[in-house]
């Protein structure tokens, strides 16, 4: 039997390769096997080998969940079939009719669609504020507020929220509330990944990801994940029970866990109840992609800095949104809470929406596509792609213009990427 590696003192880069993984005990295979099975044979009634049905668990998925949790600094990870199903599980596990959520105003269009067009009709309320001003969050909080939903940097304007200040605010408020009234903090860490930022270390309760993006990194699957804070002092730890079948007695019996992470078990319950699970093969692809996460993130970050600098000096570019520029409004906060600035850049060209469209239709090396976080560099038009579900008047009020362009920097040569942007900017009408 191979011993499990102790990675406690290892760097993040090493953990991306080894966390949650050991050679296969049967064959010694160095890579995690893909367990393509729908069910598992019991040794006898009531006795399994930690798995009984694939919707509930799968060995390949378990490896992925342990890997992602460890990279974010926790023991509690749950993998999903998409980033949106991960977000959905968080809401289902924590909120009830009548609850209120404070959301960052510059939020991914898919989240806006989920909240406004799905959950509002079930009695949940949402207010959208600029979370870079923490006072805005404090002002928006009501007695019914049960969740703060953050992105930092935001999608697509790359605004940065001070997580330490947010966590201090919530700690003060939660001290005055009963356990069933406390406010949960949630952050989408897709843009940064734990390579550049680990929000749980600041006191955030839940981190979620679209693993489709940087973790997978190759545009070959769709997935998501939720990681819950590992802190037994938090209010969402407590007594839980599990019903198991006692074959000798012929009936179920209750096993008590005195100090379980109830938030984690609640999210696991939703994952199983609705079947929002990734396939074993998609889990395997994500495990393989994560092995090169550190290398890809660093390469993309290095190139993004050069590209943002180029765009900021280009006469045909009106404005650049990138937290790594000293001119960015939240530059100092970004430097303090992130170890890099990431692969995402947004900008506006001089002129009209027609000029922006001409630019996007003129790129050759960049792919015009609605995604991000892959080895291929991509250009996206938020108004007609990632944020099309947000009404125009709402987008405009939040600073998302029809001419805004979002870039996801891949691993190609920065020189080649800049040359392609430059030639496309020359094609303006």
C-alpha cells in the first residue's frame, strides 16, 4: 500500500501535482484512474467500501474534491457539473424564503440571471452594490440579510474588494445575531484561483469556482466546485447525524457526529439530491489540468501585465481595466491581498460600438469566444455574450458599456498577442 504524501510544508506548486492523489493501490498507476461506474457492489448488506452509488460519490471525484479543497486551504470541497450548479447549491443549502442577499453590482451575468429570473420568484431578495466601498455593504444589510455575494476582481470591470474589511464588518454584525440569523460570505474566486488569492485565509466562508476555466485550463470540459471554510469555531459547525442500515438488527440506526461542518454537509446534500455532479472523466480532466495551474497562471499573469501596459498607452484605447496598473482605483488593495493580478483585462476603444465590433472581428490570433481561463487567449464582448442577460440600462448604470471588451490572456507569446491587438486596433472604421 502506498503511503499518502504529507504536503503540509510543501509549496502551492507542489500541491497542484500531488494533493489528494496517490498511486493506484492495485496497479501502481501514477495518475488517478477514471472510475466509469454507476454503482458499487457491497461486500454484504450495510457494508460498502466508502461508495455505494455514483451520484453520491465516485473515487475520481473524491480525488478532485480533496485536491481543490487543499489548494484553497480547507478539507471541505464539493465538485459540481458547472460553476452555475455550484452557485445554485450554495443558495439552496443556506437560504430560505424571505432571506436577503447583498451582491456586488458588477457581477457575472449568469449569476444575475440566476438570482433575478429564478430565485426572486421563490421569495429571495437581492440588492446590488459597489462592494469596493465596504460602507455600501454595511448600508445594504437588513435584518433579513443572510448572505454577501462577492467577486474580486469582478467580471468584467476587474474591481477589487477589500476582503479583510468585509470579514471584519461581518464579524461585528454576526456577534449580535443568533446562529440562524448570521450572514454568510461567499466569493467567486474563478479569476484569481488559489494560486493568486486564497479568500478563506481572510475569513470568507465559501469559495466557489467555475473549474471550466483556469483549473481545467484547456477548454475541454465544464465543471464547478464549492470549498467551505475549515474552522470548527464557526457557527455552521454542530451536531449532525447519519442514518445507516444495521443488517443484524434489521433496521436503520442513527450515528452522531458531534462537530460536523453542517454547511459542507448541506452542500453535499444538494449535490446528491439534484444530481449536479461532474462525470468521472471531467473530474479526471480537471485533475490533469490542475497539475499545470501554477505554470499557466504565472505565464498568463506575466503576459497580461505587458498587454495591459501596451493598451494603456495606445492612442486608440480609451480606458483599461486591470488591477495590475498603478492607475487602477483598487491597485493598492490588489497588491495587498493578491500575489498576482491574473489573466483578465477589460478595455474600451476610442469611438463607437461600431469601432469595438470592428476590432473584435479583426483579431486573428485571439479567439472570439464566450469563456476565459484557457491556454488559448480569448476576446469577449460582455454586452452581447457573458452579460447579455443583464438589461442594457442595468449594465450601463454599473459601468458596463456596449463597447467594453474583455480579454483572457492565455500562454502564447506576449509579443505575438500584442502584435495581433495592435493590427486589430488599426482596423477601426
